[in-house]
């Protein structure tokens, strides 16, 4: 996983993807807590929180949020957002969620748009930690990348301002590779590599951690049609970019 810090740092340097304002997307994402987790007040641990925009929107709803972020610049923005929360709680910790030491437990542990970094054993290690952080009756919420969608869009290339981006899919590993580079400097590209999981693969992954998948609560998200430049907000499981899952203790 030695690519992680370089890739996400370059994303931020080139396009400022983690230091945007809090917008409707972040507030809509925060509201996804309410169906699987119930209304606030509850304690939330958000892993890989970026600039803290979703954490901020979650705290606005009345949840008590602890946000963990690896990179310094997004963590500093998240801390500046936390200063604006007056009636509710938002705490930011700059650290690696594989090694951070937390002495409390939470009603909800969530990881948005990033699960799948590393190998299966890395996901198992993270899920074990998530289970240990849960209160009795607590839940884990994750975004899972869909292998069906990412295999279909492999080879897609796009331009975003001064940056080029191209998707690749490695079928034998069910892995999406997301390449970024400055225009004219493809030899300096950076890439993220995320393991995609079908629901069957995910259940196999969960055999060792003390967590199980609540299949009846899976609601697929949407998908971008790159050929038409459109976004379909609701898709079937086999057609969505990613799908949120709820995990509970066995």
C-alpha cells in the first residue's frame, strides 16, 4: 500500500479534491446514516475522512463525529471545519487508521469511497479494528466498489482541467486501477488500486472478522455513463459504481 500517500497527495495538489466547500453531495452522503443507523444523537467514527466535509455534515445532523485522516493538508481543513461546529461534536485526528489508538467505542464506524486498498488480508485487518471500535449493537457502514461496473468502463479516459485520468480493471484480482497524470506527463502518473467485491466475495472476506453483512439493506448507488456524459442516480447492483453495505457483529 506504499502508493497511498503519494496518490492522494497528488490528487489534492492537482485538483484540490479534499479541500472543497461542504456542498449538497456531502450533506446527502451524511443523511445515508439515518436509514441504517437511526437518527442522531449517536457517536460516529469516520475513517479516511479527507477534508472532513462529510464528517462536518454528519455533525450538523446531531451526531458526535471522530474523523481520522492520514494526510496533513486535508486534516487541517477538517480541523478548521470542526471549529465551526458549536452545538455538536466533531473531532479530527491526523493518523493512520491501521495504527491509531482510540480508547473509546462508537455506535457507527464508517469508511466512504475507499474500502479495498491493499490485499484481502488488509481489509480483514481493518474490519477487525472496526469491530473492536463498536459499541454493543453498533454497525459498520462501507462503500464497496462494484466489479461489474469497473470491468465495463476499463479503458475509459477523461480530462479534468490540467489532469488526465484513465481506468483499468485487472480481472484476476477484481481490482480497479485509477491512473492520474498531468497532461503531457503520463510517465509521471500516479494510481490508486482498489479491490472490488461482489456480495459473495464480501461475505467470504467477513468469515474471519466478527461481522456479518445485512444483505436485505443493500441499496445500490448510481453510475456514470461516460459515453453520454450522464449520471444515473439509481442503478441495479450489477450496474452501480459502488454499493453501501451495513455490517453488524455476529
